[in-house]
């Protein structure tokens, strides 16, 4: 139990050194992640549709 309490104290001390983002940074990063996720999903969807059409074309020949 003593080691666990020491661990918690060390963790609390380390958390004081963490550089937390501001509210504006958090909002900006969140919007960036959502936008990139949507972009990548659309891009993969387009590639998937293209490959599907190509395979359908090759199979039907």
C-alpha cells in the first residue's frame, strides 16, 4: 500500500509539469480531427467505389 501512495504522490507531482492546451486550442484540434476524419472517409469511399467498378468491369469481360 505504501508503494501505491508513493505512486499517487509522484503522479500528482508529474501532472503539475503537464502543459495543458487552452480551450481554444482544444476546440481547434477537435475540429481539425473531425474534418480530417470526414475527408479521409470520403476519400476511402471514392477509392472503394472506383475499385469496385474496376473489378466489376474486369469480371464482366
